C-alpha cells in the first residue's frame, strides 16, 4: 500500500488542496449531468420517432369513410366535381356518400365526385364490416327522397349546359335512379312531368334539396 510519504509531492499537494478537489468534483458532476441530459434527449427523440411512425402506420390504414365518420356533426368545406364549393355541417355519412347541410339546403354528395376536402381532423372511427354506415349506400338516401316526394336538383358530372336536372326522384335501382322532370313550383303530376330521365350513380356530382328543418 502506498503511504503518503511515498507519493510524489505534487500528488500529495493535489490531494490536500480543497479548492483543487472541489474543482475536479465539479467537473465530474458536470460530466455526469451532461451524459444524463444527452441520454434523456435521446430517449425523448426515440419516443417522438415511435409516435410519428405509429401515426403514419395508422394513417396508412385509414379510409376516407372512417375519417368522415369521426367528423359527423362537424364543419366541413368541400369542392364537388361540378357546382360551387360547399361549406356547412357534415350531417351524415354512408357508404360512398355524405350529406352536407348548408344554410337552407341539404346536399347529397357522392364521395367519388369530391375534388378536395377542408377541415377534416386526423382522427377516425373504426368501422367494422357489419357497421350500419358501411351498409347504407347512396340508394338508401335516394329512396328516402323518393318516398318523401322531395323536389331535388341533380347536378351531373356533365360540363354541358344540360348538366342539371330538376324534379322528383321516381324510382331507385341498385346503381341508377329515375327523375321525373317538372318545374319546381309544381307538384309531381302526370300533367306537369315533361320527361323521366334515368341517371347512373356514377354520373352524379350532387343532389340538392331544401332543408325541411
């Protein structure tokens, strides 16, 4: 064992100098604190990176229908393939369609006709295959309009001046519906109907009617 006498004089002086000892202890403490801070920063970055990757993975499995379903009742802005930009409440959502309530009007909008959306948060509602939303197609809404004998304006994805039809939904098939064309200020009577036009779902940009509420 090395005695105090066998140590070099400078080592003995260093060991007996409180100021020197305090300075070195402080440097070691600073080093350990710096290492701990770096480890904590690395841990935070790892957690943030994992959160980002998890969010990306969830987003990659997300469908537009599930995102819209989580936003029912919220404000939305969207651009149909034809007509003006719509801004209102996302009143209802179904398989391939939404209903937007805008002031005194209600619009049935097929998802395939929407160019862009604004105001959708990044939350979603997981929809099982047996979900009612998944099973309610566009035909269900059109049949309800037909039963109520509501006057509608159908905007088609046809850029010609014949791209709109006004009248009453007469009958609804699996992927088409019939519109009895007549003036808005007249009820659907045989004498007022000027034509019956059959429209495929794929050709529809939106279907609008007055909001009964």
